[in-house]
């Protein structure tokens, strides 16, 4: 796990890339490297995970000098790939060297063989082109921009800014964020002219110009190629086998491994599979966060799981003061707006884990998106039953979910309609209320910025899987992956999500609907499969979303902090939000109207982001010198 950066073009400059990797020091505290040739400079910051010796340093070249790589991430099946490749003399025990040789041998087709998470760039000296790729799910970042006929790439946006890419607001993305609660949903970022390479894509850069990206993996195609066993018990066993294999691969490391826990089913499954895969499972210590208000604390559930598995559990307790103190720091770390109090809490977890010597952490991300773990998936399932004419099962499912009164049935029908829409509104919750306030967006800004009606791909024949796919590919999971990458890497820690193994995801998306939701129970197949691993109290517990006391903090001890950060002249001058409407909404919230505080955090978060990134210059002196040298 590392930080990568580079520059391709006729006047590629070593000093510019050196400044870029300096901004990525937190991602790779164990060393740095630069490599250059005419028209290209590659840079790397190293976090040592596999082969801690100097043999694992990057940039790394093939013995013949043709290919040179900078690599961020892990390819967990590197041992198996090494056995597949022709007999070669290896200089290290790293996955990076195997990835490099795999590309030299198979070209872009090597990506189909990788199991892991990665952002990578490989220079081909013979063809004079740069090959760039990102893992199938988008677990690891890869951002890029073009300027003055040169291509720049990095693991983080701040590195691009240091290279002279201007920090300009992307108003279309800001509008989507404010009015629709869309972000991390496309290749664009909050910065105009800075883009993300899409998950499951690769591209070639020649003479400083990127060629159109090409997709190398499609979840719907991968799922359609599978034929799950018609026997439920066999499907359960296959699910466990694939999850177990993923966890076992993710344990490959030459440094200590910890685990972040909530008190839910997915964390419990991860711990159970760790116990069966790790040679010394009790050395895998657990980390979690808690709040003083017991209504929001997962401490009892995490403590019970730790007790049952005989491992240490460490907690950080997060206060309102922690939130206020860390908000600007996290706005910088995250580089784009983020979700609020949970991020501050996770940040303290990773910091504590690093202090205690855990360089690799694992978590249970992915099961909810792949097995319909949230209540909000149910209306799409009901809509599928309606379309199929399966009214007996529909009546059973509605009743099992507590939909019994005429008013509840009317709400359920409205939710079913919403689930079938081509541009479903992710700003609306289960009660059809909104988490955002489009009524407070400045009308002139909206007219200029609301240029595109966002539509998400719907590659599956049913509403339920399309909704799951939307959250996995466009909305919830991409946000979580960005949050967690930046949080963990800010303290030099690698985060691994074994349940996002692409083979496991494809299998889960191939399963029949009744394996996802049955008799009102979500993640039905996982709960059945867990019978042999977990006590009923854990496996049958209802899904609990990560909740924080942010709403109480904003109404209580942080009220003046909220008011001070929203009612700023600098914020109103940006022209994104109407002052009087926003202040009225804020005061109404303070006086008890509604339980949603997200729209307030949106405004605060945007102003913190703009204050740091838009109001100050981030270009390095090296980039200024480079522009002067080429006559800009």
C-alpha cells in the first residue's frame, strides 16, 4: 500500500513529481522513489506490507528495463500468479514485481487474473506509453488531470494541485451534492478538470494525451455467467467457501493485522472467518468507536464479540468537541465533502490502531450492498414481486415488514414507484423525506449548474439488483471507499475489505431474490449460512445503521459552532446557497423541526472545503518554475 504520482509529456519534470510525492508522505512513510526517462517521471511513497526489505522499493523496473511500475494496493493472489508465469528470476517477494511481470507477459489481459485492490501505472519504454488501471470495485484511488499538453496522475488530489493543476470548483458536481445528494457517482470530482479513473477500467497515455478508458470487468456479465445451485443449502455453503477464501487471501501480510468492528452481522462474520483462517487469531485485535450516549454506542455488541473470540477490543470515545476540533483537518484529508461524524470517529480508530502497531486493518464492507442488507432495498423487491404477479408472496413480505395499515400500504406503494424510476432520488429516505434542501439552493446557481439529469446504469433485469448495483457502483459504496482510503492512509495504515472480493460479489449478484430478502428479513442467505458460525442473537439481529449523535450535537453543544460556520460572508459570496432560506432552515432545526442534520453539515463541509482548497494556492514552487520554463 502506497502513494503514486507521475507526469507524462515532452517536458516532464522530476522536480514537479518530487513535489507531488512529498504531499503523499502520509500514504508511504517507509520510503520514497523517483524514476525518469525522456517524457516521463514516476514517483512513489512506500508503506511496507510485503517484503519489508529494500528489494520492494518502487518505482520498479523489469530486468531488461522495458517496463517500470508504480503501484498502490495489493494483488493478493500474487503467489499463484508467480507460479503461472514463465520461470523468472525475482529480486523480491512482493506482489508489485509479480504485477509488473504479469503485464510484461500478458499485457492489459493480466488485469483479469488479479484478485485485489489497486491503482497502478506502468511505463512501456519501447512503445513510449503509460498503462494505467484501477481495481474492479474502485477500492483504491486513481485521479488524473491534463495541463499544457502533459498528463498528471496521483493517488490523491492534493498531489495534482501541487503539480499546478488549478483548484477550481466544479459547479455541476456541487449542485448534484446540494440538491440531489449525489457525489462520488461519476468520473468527475468537486474540482473542475480533475477526474477519477472509473473502477474496472484501464487506459493508455501517449505523448501526454490519455486515450479513451476501456472497461475490463462488468459485474452484470460476471454474475450472468454463473449458475447457482438450485439447492439453498448448497448456495449457503458456496457463499461461505467464497467468503472464507477471500478472508484467507486478505491475510497475506508481513506486518500485524487488526480489524475495525461495528456490532453487526458482517463484522461478526468477518471475525468468525478470521478465527478459522489466521494461524494466531487472537493476535488480530479489534478497534471500534463509541459515544457516551448509550443510544448510539456499539460498545456492548463489540465487547461481546471480542469476548467470544478471545481477542482484545480497543475503543475510542468520540465527543462533540472532537467533531468540531477535527472537522477542518478531515476536510483536508478527504479532499472532497464527506459524511460527517462517522468519519471523525473512524479517523480516531485508525489513529489508535497505528499507535498500537497495526499497519493493516480489515473491515466488513460490501455485504449490505451485495445482499440487500438495508431496509431501503425492500420496495424494489416488492416492485419485482408486483411485476412478476407474485401477489401472494408480496402480501407475505409486506406483512412481515410491518406494512399492514392503509397509510402504510400507500407509503409502500409510493416507495415501490420510486424504486422503478430511471432517476431514483437518493436524497429521499424510507419515509419519503429528504436529507438535503434543494429549496435552499440559489436559483441562479441551479439554472447554470443543473445541466445534466443524472441517470444510473441499470444492467440487471430486476429492480432490486439494479438498486443494489447503484449503491455499489455510484452512491453509497464509492463514498465509503473514498472516506476509508483517505482515513486509513492519513496515518499510514492499509485498509482491506475482503467481502469486496470481485468473485464473491459476482456470486452474490447471481443469487435468486429470495436469498436476499425473505419473510421480511434482509441478507437472508447470510443469516442462514451463519447458523454454523454465530449465535442466533447475532445472526438474526436487525440491521443497525451506523448512527451518531450529530443531530443532538448540532442542536445542543455545537449550536453556535454550526451557526458560526454557516453564517459566514465567504459562504454566501460563493453563490451556492440562498442566505435567508438557509438561515431560516438552520434556526428551524435548532428549534426542533425535523431530525435530519445532514443539510447543515453539507453547508459547513462545503465551506470548510472551499476555504482550504479554493481560497489558497497549493501549487508548488517546482510547478511554478516548470510553467515558467515552458513559457506559460
